[in-house]
């Protein structure tokens, strides 16, 4: 390579790994060392690895019996549940592509994904059937299969999921998978720049990211030996973070995953108290809820040993508070749907730098390049766009050749994130390229403002955006949620910021809210707040 990898001087795991050229299903199956160990726990139900494989293969037989073959697509619109895992891995077994669908999607959003992906089967749960039934007449959609979870009434012709498990034998047809060419998953991005785009993730991409995730805490796993490891599965599996870091990596490591259908703090704390999980992948809003829960200590949260945080920035104050309350090592990392998703993380053993996403994962190369051309590599400490390459980087966007050409250039994935690298090869995300605020000619990165807001002792959550200003072009506006029982004025928050930020970075406006809009994984949706502000401006507000 023509550039240095300064992170290697402090690397604590192997940098060059072996990635098996097999399907994701085979990777999971070949790693099962204890078939009678519990694979998943769901609402008190325990399912062994042996039963898990049997049910996966029954569903695979059922899918194949419907004429669905390698290269076809099916849509999966379910919360975390055993049926989700069975269907996902049945598709992996057959070389069928899974279209990931958020169960909270509206009929319009669902219709777009079904049509765009060309999915022939739609798997859902009874609770989302009111949405599903509005798309049932899409021409390519052959069948709707519904799992009963909540007992919600279903008023239409559907196939019940249990029929697949009861009527089909666990002997699906053998299918030859080409790991580097066959697409395992369409992982649709948020669509903040237009219609959602389906990142095509191959079997090789997903297997490689699992290998990297497991290597990252390999020393911790070796220390535990044959002890059965429990992990929390609260991250939604239809999101790339939950799919890889909880489900795929967890099953491939023979963990017992406590599968939670949603984030509910009481349900989560009770699961921690009952099963004492050592691994807990989550997002900052979940860690924030635990860290600020008055009775968290009563639920034995000190059983948690390793956490990896992603999908949103981890405020420094929150990281310190969570680690103090639990004693866990909280490893902040970074990823994106186009990279399966993980590309960086602070190490389990070695230097952990607060505020950093850490060095790159094994076999992952990175550069910081200028924002104008994206071709000039920037020196240590200078901010620019993060670009990267590695075995986990997507094949491209489904039916989006122009967007693919823009994102993948000369073998590099252009992330759209603003970052810098220090002399040790640790990376720091300063903001999204499109979220950057330009105030009076100065670049303001909202994350820097957010970090200061989180330091205020009365602030529970906060985020900031740029709003139009006739003189400066843009100025900063902050949205703040106060801790329970606290009161504060806008002037108080602004004065706090003035002591800690350059003048042009200080919020000119503060809006107090009871809550902030969040995605399904708890990421604060800055774009929703931007859209609300635009609407206010258009109405003369």
C-alpha cells in the first residue's frame, strides 16, 4: 500500500485473518460445538442449537416448495423473535436474498421496498398485518406468511408461520453458494438523500464481518474457555448492527442469546437479572437509560463484562457513567450498512481512547481525504471524509449504478462521514458530511456541540442542527431533554456552552423537549428536526 497504517503499532489482535469461502448458514452451522446448548431464549422459551437448525431447515424446505430459488428475494418484516432467525437463515441456506424491513414502516415505505427489491414472499407478524395487508396486491408478491406473536386479529388470507414448521420436513434442497457473488441481504439505507438504497451484502461480506467481530474480543473468549456465554439481543436484527453483532456473530460463537422483541427497560433489566449476560451490544440511548435508572443496581447489572456501542456517537460523560455503574468495558466502535456494518472499534485489551471509534478492524484500510475532490489524503489530525476498504464492504447498491459509482471509487468506500486520525491510528468521527454547519464561513460539527451539551449536569439528551441566519448563513440550534425533575433556562444552557465552545459554535437557540425523535436502534434523528425547522421557516415560524 502507498500509505502507512499507524494503528498496527498498538494492535492487540491479528490484523490478517482467514475468511472461509462458505455461505453464512454453513459458517454458523460449522461453528456449533454444543448442539444441545441453548441457542436462544425468547419470552421464557428456550431453543437449543439442534432445534434451531431443525426449524431453519423446515422453513427452508417450505420456501423452496414455493418455487423460490437461489437469487430470488424474500422480505422479512419482523421484530426480534425465533421466527425471524429461522427465516433469515433458511434464506441463507437456499441462496435467497433477505430484504430487511423495519416493522414500523408505513404501507408506502413497505410498498417501495417490496417493489424495489422484487421480493416474492413477505414474512411478518400479526401486529404489523394492518400494514402488510395494504400491499398484498403487489404483482410480484406471491404469498404473505404471518407469525402469531401478540394475538392480534388478522382479517385476510394468509399462511400461518406455524404451518411451515408443522407440515415440512427439515430436508431442503442442496444449493451451491458462491460466497463472493451471491447476495445474502439487501440492507436498505435510511434514504436521507432520496429513496432508500439497498446495500447488497454478500455471504462473504457477512461471514468476514463475523470473523472480525469474533477476533476483536477473541482474548476475552479464550479467557472464558468452554463456559456458556450469554448475550443480550435487544438490537433489532433488521438493522445491520443487530444482524451482525448480536445475531450472526452470537450464533457463530455458540452464545445463548436472550432475544428481546423490543427495547423496554423493565423487560431488559429483568432479563439481565435472570440470565446474567456478559455481552451487551447496544446503542448510547439504551446505555443512557440504564446508567440513569435509579434502581439499575438492583438488577445485577455488574454481570455485564463487555459492551460494544455503535450506530450513534457515545457522549463521553455517558460512557464514564455507564462503566462506573456496571464495571463493564464499553468499546465504542463505528460502522455503516454498506460495510456489514462494523469497520472500527476500540480494543478490548490495549489503549481505549474516550471519544474515539478506535483503530480499524482487521484487514480494513482507511484514509482521511479532502472534502472537495476526495482524492487527496490528509495528514494526521486534519479533518476530512473517511474512506475505507475491506472484506466486509458491500458489493454495491441494488439497481443503483450511479449511486454505486459514487460510493465505491477505485476500491474505496466513501462513507460520507467527517473524521480525523491521530498519530496512533485511532479515528474520530466528527460528523456527517451532510450535517456540517457552516456559520460565518466556519465549519461547525454538531457532534462537538452535542458533547458539551451532554456535560451539563441537568441534560439527559441533546442534539444540534444548523438553522438559517441572514448574516451568518447558519447558526446552531440545540434541542435539549432535561433529566427528570430538573428545570433550566435557555440562557443557562447557552452560558454553559459559551464557557466551553468557540463563539461561532455556541447555540443561538435552545428548544426544550420531552423527548427527541429516534430511529429503531435509538439513534437521534437529526434530519427529522431539520425537516421540522424547514417547515417552520416555510410557514414563517
